[in-house]
C-alpha cells in the first residue's frame, strides 16, 4: 500500500469515528475537501514525523 493511500484511509477512518463516537457530522463536501488536503500534505506530514 502506498503511503498516500494509507494516509487517506487514516483520515477517512478519523472522520467516521468522529461521526460515530462524537455525533460530529461532516458533510460530503467537507469530507472530500479534508481527504484531498490530507492526501496532498502526506509528504509534509511525513517530514514532520521524522
């Protein structure tokens, strides 16, 4: 699995958990925007983690 795909799955899972556990509703438009932003920031996030 590519790192970008993994980051996408983590972000998606986070959104789902927020909705399930905290009754926080993320609109479909916001969901797509957030996932796109995370996908584009993976390299930067990796640099920060190392």
